[in-house]
């Protein structure tokens, strides 16, 4: 049973990764240029005028941008790919005609989102460490956080793409929901600098938890609640995955 699920999931994953690799020249530009723009403009430009305690702002910013990369390469990729597969190339219908279950299809897409996020984050870490000497501490712990966060946003991409029918609406949701997370979840400024009334809401978002945990690892400031933070993100991921699966069945099958 488990072997069959893994085989079916990998079939979906392989198809999505083939599409990803086929457009690697475009993806590579986006992977390298977009995060570097934030690093150079905010970290090396504006960062010279910003003080975050006694921490170099570039060192403060890098772990946050790392998780922005994870979000962009999981949520954005999976939500758009699923919408295309459902409405344009009809590959979801083809997949469902094969002996494969909705759970396995959704799991394959989430796995593809996590893989692409890991590849993008690996490139970012290497570039930051090699050219700017920015440390990231225990990379193995950060990888666990990236996997959990990418799985959460891939699952969110599944859920949102099943609710919306128009790619323009997807862009609106991205602009009004996902994009603000990048600015308010502690990536550019500490959450404590935000108004008191909004801090509990922001701190409850899994991206905030991931960024703060990764920053503690990178800056070696210590995080006694690291494993609780990871469990918190995983719990949210499972919940959103199940919601996405339910919406997938409702939208594609019925």
C-alpha cells in the first residue's frame, strides 16, 4: 500500500519536475536575481542606515530572504501549475483516469513544491555564504524548517488554486495575502516593531515562526523552543494539506 502511494506520488512529482527543469533557464534567472535584488537594495543599500540591536542588518535580513525564496518557489509555483493543469492542459483529468488517487496527486504536487523550494534555497545559501560570507549556522536545522514551511505554502497553493478559477484572481490573492506576509512576518523588520495589537496575529503565522527560528540559528542567539516551533509549522501544514485535499476532490472530481 505504502509502496503504491510513493510510486504514484513520485509519478506526479517527476512530471512537475520535468516541467520545471525544461524551463530551468527561466527559473534560474528568477532564483538568482530576485532574492539578490532584495539583498543588495535592502541589505547592502538601505541596511547601512538601519540598526537592529547590535546585529548587522545584512545578517539579520538574510535568513528572512531565505524563507521568502522558499515561499515564492513553493506557493507561487504550485498554485499556478495546478490551475494550468486543471483548466488548460487538462493533465489533472488525465491523471485521474489512471489508477491514482487524489491524495497521491496532491502529495506529489506538494513534494514538487518542497523540492523546488529546497533547490532555490540551496542556491541562495551558497551565493550568500560564498560571495558575502553570511553564515547560516546549522544548515541541517534550517533545511528542516524550509521543508516544513515549503510544504505549508505548497499546500496553501493547492487550496487557493482550487478555490479560484481565474489566474488574475490568483494574482490578487497573492498580492493581498501572500505578499504582505513577506513584509510583516519578521523578514525585513522585527515583529516587535509592529503595533502591539497586530503582533499576536503576525506571530501566529507559520512563516513568522520559521523566520524567527531560522534567524536564531543563523545568528547563534539560541532558540529553546526550536522543536516546538517546527511541530507548530507541521501541524499547520497538515491542516492546510487536508483542506487543500478536500477542495481538490470537490473541484476536480465532483
